[in-house]
C-alpha cells in the first residue's frame, strides 16, 4: 500500500518540522494531432472514412461505430526546465 506509506512519511516529516523542497517546473503542452486534417484515424475502415464527406449528417447507423475512430486530441507535455526554489 504505497499511498499509506507516503502519507505516513509525510506526517513524520511534518512532526519533525522538515521543510519541503519546492520545485518550479516550466514546460509546454500541445496537441499532437493539431495539424491533422483528417477527421478519422488512418486505421478506420473505408465506409467509416466516407462519413467524413458530410459530417453534419449523423443519421447513418455507422456513426455509432465511427466514434471510436475519430482523431481525438492527443496532448503531449514537455518539461523544459525544473529548478529547486
């Protein structure tokens, strides 16, 4: 049970008035798919990719299956700098 161990350790440090180390972390985050022009992923079947021709018409029953192939945002987080304050 690591969480309990961590809580116990923190409580011991607090009782001994140990000052915590503070960090300042700077970085960037961005969407890996931001420049992707396709609505569906490459591995989507052709009949699902054809739905991208008219995204406003959601009456086709294939849309229930197509949702799993949508190119969703995929965020990347990069730490540029970390320093002790």
